[in-house]
């Protein structure tokens, strides 16, 4: 859908929150770019998932210069306390209490999810059913399902963790 169509439908696309610290990452035109190699940085959306806005996507413009599949994590992050917020500049999603899937398809955090690998050019689409505590992730023709007993009572945000230089991602 176009941005105008989404607005007309009452769906406002998610945007990266640039307020918390994110050393080594710059955000320009809603694209997050990792400028240094090593060191985790987690970025989250400016607003939480809600019953009316529970679908979101992340486009992997560039998976970066890392050779393994664990240097890019995509998932959901519960609302962080003011004391935990600075940790987004040095930890990845599950270290902050979130649920994520790595580029290699590994699952991190307190949830169960089928394996899904992704990389440069892929768009990961998330559909979060908080009432059923189910997350469906689609990438192209592949679709997997995740189950998390903590979704129903959580304020959660779309999020991504970056590690390698030249990684580029954006919400779509």
C-alpha cells in the first residue's frame, strides 16, 4: 500500500526512534545505517504495537559485512524503563528482554518460532496477534509462526539490532 492509502486505512507506518543512544548508527530518511563494525545497537519504533496497528515490516537494504548470520536481529521489544533505555546502545533485543529472530534463522528470547533466514533485499513482515499471543513472520513466499505467552499483557515495539558495518534497514 502507498503511504496515503495506509493513512486512509488508519494505519500509520512505524518509524525508527532516534532518541535513545545508538552509537555507530546514523538514521537518515528513516534508514538506519551501521557505520562501525562490532558492538550491538538496538533501535525500536517510536510507537507500540496496538490492536489497530499490529502489522509492520522491515526491509533489509544491506545485511552488512558480517559473514555469520547472528549480527542482525529483528523482532519485538517490551517497553524499557528509563534506566534500561541507555542499554539499547550496547545490547541486542533478547538481552533487553525482547523476542527476535536472527538473519540465520535462530530464535532468541522467551518465545518459540519456526526458522526463517533472511538477508539483503528481503522484507520481513510481522503480524502480531496479541490476543492469541502469536506472531506471524513472512518473507517473500516463506511464512513462519512464533508463540509467546508474554504478548497479551505487554507494551511491545517493533525493533532491530545491528552489529556489522554497512548494515542498512528501514521500516516499511
